[in-house]
C-alpha cells in the first residue's frame, strides 16, 4: 500500500517587514526537520511535492537531501491567500483564522475564501496522485490548506476543529488507493507511529 502524507512546515522566522510567503524556517524549525530527514517512516517516499513558499521549500529540501529524492514545486499549493491583510499580530490572526474556517463561503477581510483554497489544494493533490507513480508521496505545505485537504479526504465539513496542533510541523496520512485516512494530525516527530 502506498501512503500519501501531508506535512506542514515547522516553526518559521517571523519578520513583519517581509511578505509571509518569503519567510524561512527558524533555527528550531530547521533542527526539527533535520531530525525528521532520517525518519524510517519516510524511507519509501519517492515523490516530494512542495508549495512554492520559502518555508515549505526549505522543509522539503532538507528531507529530500536525506532521502536522495528530487523535489517538485507546485506554486498553486501555497497557503490560503492572506495578502489583503499582510502580517497580523498573533491574537488578531487567530481571530481572523477562526472566521476563515467558520464562514468558508465568505472572504474574511479580503482573504481567499476557504472553499476556494480547498478546491485549489485538492486539485493540486489530485493532479500529483493521478500520475500513479510507485512509492509514497510527501506533500510539504501549510496549516490552513493542509487542514482543508484533511477535511476533504476525511469527509468532514470545513471547520477549525480539524486544524493542526499549534506550532506547525505536523503530518496526516492517507492511503493512495481509496484515500482513506490512516491517521490525523500528529507532530512530525511522532508521525511514524
């Protein structure tokens, strides 16, 4: 059975002066990823597909180097478009994110609607899976669109209750054949159990 995993990038270096898609991994995020690169549960991974955002690419590159696998970058796997607001302080961001998930048909403060972000991430994942190449697939991306993808494959309505745990660096897995969920969000250090 081939497994598909969706991994969110871990901790980033937050800089309000830099556009969010250009943020890179923090030293903690990089260290967590370097440990993961040697995880036995990734051994059958033959495809690593990353969002075009810097933090996702950096995460994917570290893992790909450990596995000797090339990465594919798919720009349309980016996080939900939040450019209308730019950087928001944590409390304000959480409030807007709550509304994003609670009202998926609405554009909250100019953000991409959750239903549109979900359609986009599902379309990207399905395009990769349709190639039907042997081996496991690792998608490397972001929390909000990852949650939207999880909701889709798990058959759940869009809701923040299905969001990854705080801090990033979490993974869920599903079977490539039939798309049944194998496990929900787990910290990347515990994803193989």
